[in-house]
C-alpha cells in the first residue's frame, strides 16, 4: 500500500491538462458490448477504475487494442458469457461500481446479464433499484441471490419498449436503461432521466452507432428501438470534476494556474459556483485561467443571509465537487453552509480538516458550516487516510496548502479517479512524492 508525502505551503505555477472524464468513460466502455463491430475511443483516462473495467471487458472476450495514449479500439464479436458466472467475475465485478453498466448492453444484445453487488466509494447507501426496475419495465425477469449477493436479469425473448418514470435521476441507472432500450422492440420513453454531460455523450455515441435517441440533454428521452448497432469513433470529454479540483487547488495554494482545453460548454454552473466563493477565473479560449489571489471572499445572498452550496442533479451543482468546495472555503473570507443531499457519509472526512485547524461545524451527516480563515491562520500538516476519491483529492489539496509535511495513506482511492497525479502536480511545482 502506497502513501503520498506532501510538503505544503508552496505556490504552484503553470498549465495542467485535464484527463478524460472518468464517469463518461465507464459508461461508453460498457456500450462497446452493444455491437460486434469495432469501436474506437479516444481520451480514455489511465486510472484504476477505468483499467479495471477494461480488464472485465477483456475477460468477457472483447478484443482490445491500445492505439496510442488514451486511444483504444474495442471489438465485442466473440463474447464469452460463461465468464459472467465465474468466480473471477464475482471478484472483479464486485470491486468496481461501474461494472453495473455492463448489464444493460448484455441484456439487450444477448438476453441476459449478471453482476455481483458492486463496490466503489464508501459514501453511504447507493441503491441499484432504478437500474433493475428499468429492466423489469422493459420485460426482463429479475433475480437476486442474497447468499452470494449476485444480481441477474434475463429476457430470452428480447426487450419491449415502454414508458417509465424513474424514481430518481440516477446517472448510471439512466445510462444502463438507455443501453438496454436501444435494441428493444418499439418505443421507450424515459422521464426523469439524468441529463449530465456524461449521459449526453453516451446518447450521442449510441446515435452515431445507429441508435435513435431523441431528447438528449433533457430529462425526457425517447428511444426508438433498432435491430442492431454498428461501430463508431468517440472522444471522451475532459473531466469536469478534475477541472473543479484544479480550480480549488489554485485558490488554496494562491497559485497562478491555467487549465487547458476544459470544454466550457459542458461545465454548467461549476465556474459560477467557484466565483461565488470569490475565486477569480477567466475564460481564455477553451482554457480556464486562475490568477494568483491573496484572498477570496464568499458572497452572501441578496438579503445578507449565509451562502448555501448544495448538490443537485444536472444542471445543478455536481455532488462530486462538494468536498472540493468545502476545503476551499476553509481559507476563504466569510462563511458558507455546505449541504450534501445525495450521500449521507460523504462529509465525514471533515474531522481530518478539523485536525488540521479548519473551522468546521458538522451539523449532521448532510450539512457542514465552514468559517473561513482568510489565510490568517494556515492549516497544519498531519497524517491522514483517504476515505474515497473526492475526499481524498480534497485532503490532498488541503495538504498542499498547509504548513509542514503531511502523509496521506490509502492513496489507491485517489488513483481510482486521478491520472498520474504525482507527476502532473510536480510539473507545476508541487512538493509531492509517492512512497511505499
């Protein structure tokens, strides 16, 4: 098990290129199972979660060729369905939450799909009902082996389109149902669908393969089933969560950083949310430029009440960036209420920030009030453990801004979502090393 050793308190400077979007990559990699033809995908991030999914696809029989950095071809013309019932799959599938999204494509094309209960971040309950209720609505039969914690769906006679109103706008649930519905007979209408850029990218990719999906970008998707899909070329968007992470890093370390090629059109309210914290950021072409700032002041509402930053389904503020925002506010001028609505365990990492000297009141599992230091008092270095991907990068940002040398254990959590992070941070001046 590795650790990060971080010498904080240094200003950074330079350019950083965001990786391909983790959450999009997990979806579109599963979509290659929908066709026997070759699919080429560019800008795939080299991170643990994505590489685990690629390994699952390879063991399923998908022919995979690396053409260049982040550029792969996939051909699912000889799928080995027996792998789904193997002990190896139970082990590999359960270690990755994104593996749940192979079920929709397999069900659509082969009439059956199985998955062990998937793992992922320990951030509270993340139920899978939306996925399987969608499959059942399309005509699949569901079974669950409680002893082995194994899910299965079967539709030997194929799927049939229908109308469904999702109980929640689940991104992975919507993706899974869409991939099942594209090969179903007739018309499928999905209301309360997720509409994040990741999901939009998946729908655009499927349409380029021959699917017929309308309403892309809205919460009402209409899918006319087709008999088969073909190959395509697809490029993954830059990761908006990583972009937000680098904005927070620049603010906390009072550094001048340019984030390159961010795809502004797909960032939604992320830039404006950081601006509400007083952070100056400029649009320069398709880049974000953050100048060196000695202070940043949190805005209040028009009536003078305390600013609340809360997560919400797209186009609301993504929950994956609330941990970053919380850390950034520890050195802001002013106070803010952070309201994490979607996951009940995601704020529990704040005790580590409190140990570093941050002024945070954890009101309950979903809300925390942060009183900023305005850099009048620096965070203190400490030894800590990364609990999940987003809390992990937040603690890393805190350590880079703190006085002294910090140690972060369980860094595999950070590696799950951030590509070659040590080398990329070192390139802009960070004093960070990876040690065993």
